[in-house]
C-alpha cells in the first residue's frame, strides 16, 4: 500500500464466521498489539461487527464477516497492491495419555 495510498502502508484483511468471531479476532489483535505497546489510533464498527476497522497508523486491519468481505472485495479494489495470503494455522493435536493410579488397599 506504501506506493498506492497516503492512508497507510499496510492493510490486514481477515474474516470471521459470526459477529462474535469478528469481535474476538479484533479483540485479540488489540490485546496482542497493546502488549507490544502499539497505539490504536482509531476503532470503528465494533457494535455491528460486520466490518471492524482497527487503525494503527501505518497498518489498518479490516475484520469482516465473510459475506461482508465478499461484498466490499477490498482485494479487488486494491488489486494493484502486492498481496500476501496467509492460511489459518491448524492447532496442533494435543497428545493425551491415560495414567493409571494404583491405589493401596487398606
């Protein structure tokens, strides 16, 4: 975005499957960046949560409901900008072990 817009250097675009999910994604971004002492300049859309915008100055995060993302299609609108796609990492399977406890007879 650096060469294409004076608004910001980077867009981060993510999707959630429900308004609860989009809020959770946005809340996690805010929490993680707060831990790194990054200042949130502006936040919009949290009440409706179909499109939440988090403005960190050089980086603007857009968290959409899937259907809202498809409707606005920012990737097409900013199609000349270089894009990098990331897939969600699957959580690692937890290995659980059964432990037998011997009990002494009294």
